[in-house]
C-alpha cells in the first residue's frame, strides 16, 4: 500500500469524480483508476462504484475514509513538521458556523497569527454537516458548531462545549419589537421574518418553534452573519443564538439588539470539534487553547466538558 494511493482516493472523494480528481492531480484518468484498483485488490474491498456516468466512493469506501484520513493526516503532520523545521509555512484549516466568527474565531485567529507568522489560518464558514464531514476526511483541523439538546456528534470526533446560551430575537434597535421585554412566537408570526436557510440549526429551531404556522418570511439567510446584516437593513427580525449577537459590531454600534423569546426555549451550545487523536499537533493544540481561553472569558462560557456522541 502506498501513500499516493490513499491520496488518490481522497482526491476522488473531494472532487466528486475520477475526471476532476485526475485533473487536480495532473494524472491521466486511466492511471488514477489503475492506482485505486491496486488499492482495492490489496484491501480486498471495492472502494469506487464505477458507472458510465462516472464514479463515486462505495459504501465500503465510506466506512474506511475516517481511517484513511487519520493516516493521511499523520503524513501531512510529518511533512508539515519537516517543512516547519526548515522555516516553511503551513496552513491551519478551520471550519465554523457563522455564530462563531465574531465571538471566537476572529480574535483567536488574530492572537494566533501574532505568534505564528509562518502559519496561515484558512477560515471557512459552512454548515455543521459539512464541517463534520471535512473533519472526518482530514480536510479540516478544527471546527466550531452549534448544537441543540439531543444532537449527536460522530464518535470519531471529539467535542468540547465553549459557549452556552439561548435563541433570542435579533431586531433593529429602532423597531417596535426592541421595546418589548420579551417576544412571543405569536408576535413573530406577525412580523417580517429573516430565516436561516435549510441545513442551519436556527432553521431547524424555527420549524420546531412555529410548527405548522410559520412566520411571514421575507428573506432566507446563509447563516447568522447574513441574517444580522439583513436585520440591520430593516428586512425583519431573526431568531439567533444570543452569543452570536452580544459583542457583534452591529450590536456595539447600536444598530441591532437582542430580545428574549418567551416560553420554553431550548439551550444552544457552541462546540469546538476535531478528529480524535492520541497526539494533537502543537499548532492545533495552541489554536484550540486560545479559543478555549477566550470562551472562558466570555459572559456565556459553558463549563468545559466532553460533548461527543
């Protein structure tokens, strides 16, 4: 078994087809397919389902991806450590839901970069499912996600709670809603509403809160940051985690504010997530330590505890 064979399968997984993976790797499609066939023969399993329209990773291959990602992650760490020893740069890949951006990721990245000028922090905002998938595949080192009570984290990932809060109503400070001590679900049904699009935790919560009588939706936003911007521009109100609003530049400038939702509202937590490993590379451990320290100083700090599974 060769490392390049694992890298070839990972490329097909990432790019979605043999053709695109071959182009990325600067190989012929036949050479790439032959490499993966050799790996299949050695492992005794079918890794790719090949069809006339293309190829995709098989169910057996999906089961082996976390292990392959662990191997490739170790190889990448070895290469990075060798390059770092020669003064070369490396990249730390972080995936986050929008609620984590201004609260933790930006200040953590600024502090980390001041200490590690040779390391680039690649921050991508994405859906929780995509963050978990990329962590399992070794395409991210660290992830920040939001969860509701009862949500599960894959067993192959390790998670620690950073912040704990409640969903609240985000509205403009000059809106009538801002003058209420608390806002009911019925109030929101009568108000222009900025929802999060499907796949975001707040979209799932909105469906739960409003049931069969959903609010009058004006916009469907791609995460908390876009929702806050739309609220600031008068598009309506949104339901967001309180810790994504407190300390946001728009709130600090007095443009938006948060008001409690009345009734039984579930807690929402922000978790730091990464792939389980007996040895965490130093730069990743340092970045995590900065985020956890910032979370400990946050007014809505969650007592650190394992949140996996």
